[in-house]
């Protein structure tokens, strides 16, 4: 009899975890320690020289974090993963392995406002230059490619509008350009979309959102698909050239299809230092165990709320790919057949002031800057998460002055609709 591959829900509970060998504890323990004892001098030397795997210092790796990394890698279909302190930290660590000063990366214009700000401003300090492309126009990615291009970055489901990105089409552009495709899969989670199945080479998440799911812990993760040849054309010396800090090891040669995850750990996390707390790793692991149950409820509720809003006279438009009338509905059917996610936007006829007023009148929805919580959340992006952008850029990113963003939780949908109705009527 052939060995059965575990299903998604089984992996969400069990991947990476075993009963603790010392105590028999079934839940993954929190290894709340800074460092780990070596067996002897030779063992220590082999760990520091990348000749053996093991624990050295929690800034570089920790057994609790290792379970989280293996679990998310299994759920995404990757070869290895690295957990870090936040989603933003994941983006810094990824691009540090790929870009030298003066290099470029192409990014979809429809992104989380914090990522737009990070790419446009903070990364300039490193000499990394972003070139923007339109995710609705795949040819714009092709036009943006130059000899300095080292990566393409997109979101599977774009924040805040909830639009679906054509991953396969943009992957084709990346392959032609000889650069890796990085996909932020935060809003979809691997329950809805597995970008590696559609051509992604690297997947990143804010673990803070749907994977953790309870609004109690910040974290990020990098998943290596193991699909990219880092030696091609000498574009990626961090992986293909001898590393002087590790006695001349070439990471691609030594570690093969998980070399990128190793590079992120031993060249990025080690030196930049955005380590994830083992306690946060434990909390996020606990959240992942219920990911399939939560995500389906999130999506079912979101569709019901979107249908209600689409029929309300105060609402001028609803951007939710799960609606049959939405421009992204066909892409949603292709990439996310179980549901189009739980984050979407709608526009009010009264413009900016109506958006601000609506947020203040909602009672069950929490007004805060997060998504992916069990609780339903609301924000007016133009006055908050996207406020640093001018009006033209806000509109291009899907966060115009009249736009309100919802993150639909797992409450009873009737209560969510009632809260929106009283606020809209007021």
C-alpha cells in the first residue's frame, strides 16, 4: 500500500511537531532560552562552520521556531522556511540576499501601504531601487525589466482592495527575466492559495495576520520553494560565491534546493537580528492549528457582508473578488476556489468624510490597523495606513479617499451585517 500524504488540516496540526523527547509534552514547548550547550569543542566548531545542523543562539534559531518553520513550509509546499520578527523583517531579509546597492526590484503597485512606504523610502538607504508595475497589466512588468532587475514582488491577494493577482502570468515574466518571483501570501494564507504551485520562488507572510489569526503576536516568515537556480549568470553572489565568513562555502552548492532559506538565516537573520520570540512562535503555532476552520468561516462571512454592502444605497461600489460581478472573480475562481479571502474594500457615496464617519459609528467592528483577526476590523486607509501617499497614489493602490477596508472575522454574519447597517443608516 502506498504511503498516504497528509492533508492540509492534518499538516496544520502536526507538521514539524513531535512529543517533547525529554518530558513527553504533546504541545510544542516554549524553549525560552537565549543559547544552547554544545556537546564539545568539535560540535561547536561544526555548528559555527555550517557543517552540522543544531542550535547555537536563539537569534539564529530556536526549537520552538523550528517547528513553526517546518509547519509553514509544509503548508506552502516549500523546501524550508525561516521565521523572523515581522512581515516587514521578512521582506528586508529576503531582499538583502538578492540585491546589491544600485540594484532594482519590480513591485506590484497594489500592495499594503506599509510595504509601499518601506520599498519607496526605507530601502533607498540600502541603495535598493523599486520600480512599480501594474498587476492588472502583466506587460508592465515586462517593460520594467532592466539589467539591474533582481526580483519581482507581488501579493497573491492585494491589500487593501482584495484584488487577485495573476501569479502564473507574472511568474512567466520572472522566468524570462531570470529573476525570482516573491509572493506575499499574507491575505490568502496557504489554505486559499499556494503561490509555489503557480510559479513563485519565494513566499513571505506576516504571521501576525491569518496564520496566527488572533491578533496577539507579531511575526513573519520566509518560505523557500527550492525552485530557483541561484548560480545563473552570477546575479546572486550571496548564494553563488564563496562566503568568507564560512570558510569559502558556496551556499547553493552546499545546500541545494533550500540554499535560499539557509542564506536568509546565516547571512540575514544572523547579522540583521530580527529574531522571532519563541513565545510568539508558540502562539502562532497554536493559531495555525485552526487555520482551515477559521479561513473558511472568514471567507463565508466576507461574501455575505460584501453582498449586503453591494445592495446598500449609501455604497457606490464593493471590491470583493468573491462577487460574481467583480472584475477579479475569474482569477478568484482559478487561484482561490475555496474563497476570495476576508479583506476587501468598499466605497461610500459621501467620499472621505463619510468613510471617517462610518468608522466612528461601527460598534462590533474594531477600528485598528490590522487584518486577519478572529474579530472583525475596519479602517479608513486614506487617513491611516496609506496617509503618506498623495491622492493619485492612494487611488492607484486601491485606497482612495472614499474607500473603507474591512477584515471580516468569524462572528455571526447576521451581527456583522446589522452593525454595518446601523452605521450606514446613521
